[in-house]
C-alpha cells in the first residue's frame, strides 16, 4: 500500500491511497469463493457455480463490496502510518474498482491545527470580589416574601390603583380581527404598574372599576418579544373582573419556619448569605477563567477546524432553542430562523473552540496528565459550584465512562487555568 498526504490547509489533509493490484485480485478472489459457497442458482449444484456466471450476475455487487472492504482495511493503517488523528468522519473520493488494476482512492479529513503559545506565564489579571451586603440579603428576603404573598379580593367599590392586582379578560384586535399571539385571554392576573404589563395598559387600567370594559390602542415597543408583536399597534378590549390586593407575610421567625427548612429568621438569613456567597464566588471565578482564556486568544492565531466549530455552533443553538421553549417561546417569537440562530452563535462557538485548542496545547507542553490530585481538586470545585456532595459526583463519574472522559478533560483545563493564574499577577477589586 502506498500513501501520500496532501496538505490542503493547516486543518485539512487529503490522503491518497494506492492498493497494489495483487491485493485487489486477492480480495476479489476471496469474495467470489465465499459467494460461490453461499449462492444458489438454478441449474447449478451448491458450490459449483462457475466464476464466469458469478461475474456475469454479481460483478457490480462484488466490486462495490470489495472496494468497501479494501478501504475499511487500508484507511486506519494510512492514518496510523502518517500519524494523523482525524476530527470526525472522512470525505471519501473513490472510483469503481477494476479487476487486475491497482485501486486508488482519496480521503479528506480535518485535523487539529498547529498551535503555538508560549507567553502564558506572568499575565496581569484583574479579579472582582463581589460582596454580599445586608441590603442584598434584604432584597432576597423581600423576593421570597412576595413569592409567599396571598391575593385578597377588595370588596370596596373603588377604582383600580397602581399596585393593585387585577383579574381581567382581554382581547387584542388588529384591523378588527383577533391578532395572535395576543388573542383572547380570560382571568389574567397581573400587578398594575409592574413590568409584567405594558405601561400603556397599566395607565388605561388605573381608574377602571369592577365590571367596567374599555377599548384602547396599544403600541408594542420595537424591541418587544415575541418579535411578531414588536412595533405593532393593537386594539385592546379589557374587562376588569376583580381588584385584588397583595397580602404580604411579616418577615419574622414564623415566616422562616413556614418555608419548612429553617427554625428562625437568622437561620434563613444565614442560608441566603451562604448561597449568595457561593453564587458570587462562582461568578467571580468564572470571570477570571474567561479573562485568562481571552488573554490567551489574543496571543495566538490559527485556523479553526470547521467540523469542531459547526458542532459547537449546533450545540449552542440547540441549548438556546431549548431555553426559548422553557419560556413558551418559539424561534419565530424570538425573531429567528434556524439559519439566523446558527449565525448568531457561530462567533461564540469559534471563540470557545479556539480557547479549548490553546488550553490543549498548554496541557501538552506542560505535560499535565489526569491524576488523583487533579481529580480531587476538580470534584471539590464542582461540588462548590453545584452545591452537591463530592461523593455523589464521584459516583456518576465511576458509572458513566463518557461523563468520566468529559470530566477528565474539564478538570485538566481547569487545572491548566489555575496553573496560569498561580503564575500570574492577580489584582483584586472589591465590589458591592
């Protein structure tokens, strides 16, 4: 077997493979011998069908099968002999096999690019430390308080005021016809003056009384979501069915106990502080991690394999679409098509792949290998981020080989970034 490698680009190689005619003939003979033993043709005893008859009936099938077999045997050897590690499946270009001749085919593959990065020691970094203030804890308490509030119907015959909760029926019309996705909705409850209602709607509701119906125009902002409502002017017909007030529970020990996990208000505050500190610390560490990657990206340039970028773009777009779905929004609602969504996430995908390839190169240069120390540190960090016990995370690691491989790579990358941070100048800034 002869193999030559053509460098199409720094990330794309084309292997030209030539298989000697002796090997081609050998494989063809082997296949016909196997076929003779299994085929049943009228007028011939099993195993006694002449080669000429077999060739006449099955030549096309045989050449197709033999060429596939020759490629499957020779392609891995060609990669190994030339030390090529392809990313994804190859693009084969092969002719029809001809008996008595050499068989030539080519395979185009994408590979990791050559990366040169040496200046990753002694970086100047800025780390923001976010302080958990008493005000932030109070804000969180009020958020929990609102989530535990009850709505009480107001018996007093009075008009709607800012801060009231109204139960309304409404319908949106455009040119006298129902306009989706506004449509017709019954028993909708919202706070007057809140972000949940457009200001124009809140302004019209103020002063209305129970049982009153009003029709008024509403123009949606140009940046409104769903996108098909952005900039549209719709005629709203609204009927106020109930006016309600929000009854907030008092924030005290009983409030904390009613949440079911705490024995006192101080215990609740302590838990809120702990959760906020964990969240702020995770955010701060992630910012520093991204800062390191950005600085590394600034120091080198290389061609990116299209197959890696395409895969990461697809993953990001799929995650975004799932996030839209969790909010009952479609791509169309967000003003996207599959194509525009992919275009939106491609730059982020390119940046991520570039950063990962640089970290891979540093891992190689520093000779970092996964070991107990890196694993334990990785699990500790993961435990802090997720708020889950280390042992439960290790259990998943032991049971799922693919997940274990992913975590090994993730922990190596984190170890590498920590190595860079430890060998850099980090200036801390406290921020409330």
